[in-house]
């Protein structure tokens, strides 16, 4: 069975983005494909209803867990799903977050990744997408500040890290895929 390529071990990943994040979604798919054993497909959708139903009007932010739960109840199949939105998101106990993975569904918000430097902005998007998809594949946070699975507490953390897994995380993933 030597002809069997690693493609067979790749998990299907559906990236669902709002229309205005077209290039961001394509970049994210590209980064995820390069760094992780996933086979991404990008689709565009109107997520406004999910956004408004999971918004916290007082905070002016979207509750990331509620957003994923709300979308998840409308999702079908067993693909991994990554949602991409423009609204600021948060989880309880934090002022904000860049993304969140919950079950087989994750969300990335570009709200706090924006920069007048387009290249910097896109590199942040790529890192946050790989990070959340890494969680969907079972990876946890890594202590290596240059690893994509390092927890970004601020945008400086994101800018410091790369868009790839460190050797240790790559090995962890390899073991879990082969199990
Ligand atoms: Zn994380
Ligand atoms: Zn790592």
C-alpha cells in the first residue's frame, strides 16, 4: 500500500467565511493546508443571523461559544468547520479573543488582527486560522513562543509566533493521526 498518499489521512475542513473575508479565507485555507493534515474547502455564507443571535449587546461583542453553538446546530456532516467573521468576539473571563475552537467547530475573528500593513494583517489571519484548526485536530497550547499553538494573549504574541507547528506539536499530531 505504498502508493497510498498522506492525503487519505487528511481531515476535511470547511472554512465558512463571510463574503468580505474572501481573500482572508483563501489565505487561511492555504496556511492550514501547509501546516496541518487537513484538506480545506472555502465556502461563503451570510452569518449575520448567527452573529446577531450570539451578540452581547452590552459588550458590543459576539459570544464565541454561543456563536459556535448556534452555528453548530445548523451544521451537517462531520467535517471540521472553521468560521470567519469580522465582529469582535469574546469568551467569559476574557476581554476578547482572536479565535476559539469548540468541539469540531471553531471561529476566528479578524477584528483585532487588522493593520494598515496588509502583509502583517494576512500573516496574523494565517496564524490564527492554523492555531484554531490545530485545536480542532486535538492540539493544545504549546509553551514554545515561536510555535503556532502558543496562546496569544495579545497581538504581540501572534506577531512573534510563526504559522507552523514546532517539532513537539508536529509529533503529537502525527501520533494522534496514526492512532
Ligand atoms: Zn488556543
Ligand atoms: Zn508547539
